[in-house]
C-alpha cells in the first residue's frame, strides 16, 4: 500500500476507524516508511494532548444536591413528562451504558456453577463412554458489502440495480408509531426507505435518446418521444464519515414506455480504496448476479454509494450506462470541495443515515446523536408534507 503523510487513512488508523484488514495494511506501510512513522507519532501525541486537556474532572454532589435531583426525578416521573427532542443527547448514552452493565451482571449471576467433585465416602461409579459429536462446519462468513480497489491495478466495477421497492417505510412506520418499538435490524431496507421521496439531484446529468429522433412538440399527445431515460448525480460529504463521499444517483424513466437500463460504476483506482452500495445486498427478490434492469415508465429510482478516497476532492471515477442496448453519454464523477449540496441531497443523506442507524450497522460511528443533529439541520417550515412526517417519525424513534 502506497501512503503519503497527508493520507486520510492515517488519521482513520490513529482514531481506530479502520477495519482489521485495512489497519494491518496501514501498519505495514507505516513500518516501512520513517516519514509515515513520524506523522503517526505526531497525530498520536496531538490526540493524547487533546484528551488530557479536554477531559472533564468528575464532579461530586453534595447530599442536598442528590436529594434535589431525586425529588425532581420523582416529580417528572409522576407527571409522565415526555423528554424533549433536543435533550436526547444528554441522557441517551449514559442510559445505554447502564443497560449494558445491568445485562452483563444478570448474565453472570445466571451462569451455572461447575459441577462439584464427589466426596471420598461416595462410591466411584463407572464412567459412561460419551459419544463424540460429529464436527460441525463453521458457518460461512457473510459477504462484505465493501469493494476494495486500493490494492488492485484495475479496481472492480459495480453493476447497479435499476428498480427498487417502497414498502419498507410503511412497515417501519407501523412498528414505531403503533407498536412503539424499533423494527428488527435485519428488516430495514435503506434503498426502499430512500425511494419513498422524490429527489431532484443538482449535479451532472445525462440523457439517453432513441436512435431515431422523430419526436415533435405537435406529437406529444401521441406518445412519441426521443428521451428513453435520464441519469443524474450529486455528491455530498458522508454524514457518518466526513472523510468519505456519498454519491447519489437518480434514474428516471420516460413518460410512455418501459426501458432496459444497465449502469456500471467505474471507480478511479489511484484515488479510491474502497466503496459500497447502500442496501441491495442482495437485491430483494433477486439472486446474486441477476440485478433488475427494467425501468418502468414514469418511475424514478435513487441509489447511494459510500466512497472512501485518498483525496478530499477530485476524480472518483465515472458512470457508464446504456438504455435499450444502446450506449448513453457517460458521467464523470469529479468531487468539488467547495460545491454546496442541494436541499434534496441533504435530505437524502439524512434518510441514509437514519436507515443505517435503524439497521445497527457497525461499519461507521452512527449513533442517535448524529441522527438527531441531521434532523435538526433539515427541519424547516417549508418542508414538504411527506418530509415533515419523516422528521416526526425520526423524533419518535429516538424516544423509544
């Protein structure tokens, strides 16, 4: 692995954000380069200095203060006051830690003790010959959603699915609002939640047209059109990992007939070291390697790809696609550091973050505080009704 002192992977390594395989590769690269060793030592010293300076001393309460706190807690409990949305971050993490400690204590207390040895007065019984159970094969590890490209001269391309369902949000809403509980982690489909909202991406777009352009404004009522499908993109900083990029892709069909669309993401090998498609792992109702390509008329599908690169801005690759078997104009994916994301891109980033929090993904530090902060930034009096209702759903889920 080739690294330079300003590579963001060094920061992720020092902060413990890399997986075991990536961390091992970075360690090998650092061990072979004195400049990288000096950089890692410098970042560790800075981290240690900040931890010492910003650490808060433990506060001690007086007996009278403890009594006041207990009295206020009893009064709040008697009145059944609902905890406000803005105060979530003050109690959520300590309560979760207390719950984990209580569960661990319960497990230790319920663990059976070892069987006692027989006394000398007891007759020694003939031990029974136990049958050795047949060895059980270890379960195969679940396939990782990540595609690695940093170690390969030609990074693997990623075939993208076209249609997506929308039913998952209704089931999640019922679980949170009616059953008053979070849905099962494995029942959350991020791509289905995302595709409940119409999005207009404000990035580069391309249009696939038919070979014969016979459309005329006077024939619009006859169902004739030269536009087969439209592909649009926008990039935004990943909310749960600001050093990464969230690539949003929208595929829109024409108004009159279905079409067959095939899209491939080609990552830039020199800048990208891993990426993944959110959701679609595997595509619901499809076997691996058999992605859906039929785009229904008047339909729109939105996809999201998390990309980790070695540069904050620049070339991330391209999208190559075709419609009805004919090549369409490709889209270069160039991240601009000073580009201001659209409101739709911000909302899509919130949806992706909330969906992954519900799914309890472990690849990134997504917690309730991040979801709450993004929801507050998105809140507005001019929000569409469906988006305002989604913010209300997030608020309720954070209080469960």
